[in-house]
C-alpha cells in the first residue's frame, strides 16, 4: 500500500456485486495504446450507504481512478479515490 497510481480512463464495465464491486476501464498508455485495467472497491452495501447505486458508473464514462496497484505488475488496483464523469470525487465510504 506504499505505492499509488492515478489513471484517467473510460469505463468498460461496472459490476456492483459482492463481495467487492469491480470497475473495469481502459487507459491510454504512453504509446497511445489502450490498456485494460481493473479496480476493486469495497462491498456494495457500504457503497450504497455512501450513496452509490448500480448505475453510478456506466460504460463510456470518463473517470480518474487512484489507488494501490498490484505488486505483481498486473493492471489491477485497490481503488482509494474515484472522480466521476462530472468531475466530482465519488464518496467511497459512508461518513
């Protein structure tokens, strides 16, 4: 958890399922090529208490995602911050 990355990409799928919601998105790399990424959020019941629904993120939405990447170098991360398509940070946990 000592390393963090911030990525801007386009949602390809949002799975609002237990035990953890999954966000799939594409990011343009330095060469301009699309890279498929996956991010994991907390449980849907916790996201619901923070105001989320299964329609909070939709295919085609442009988002900025920040979090802790996988140690093995795969394109996956534990999401710690997510800025939605309207430019507003989405609450990831209930207050």
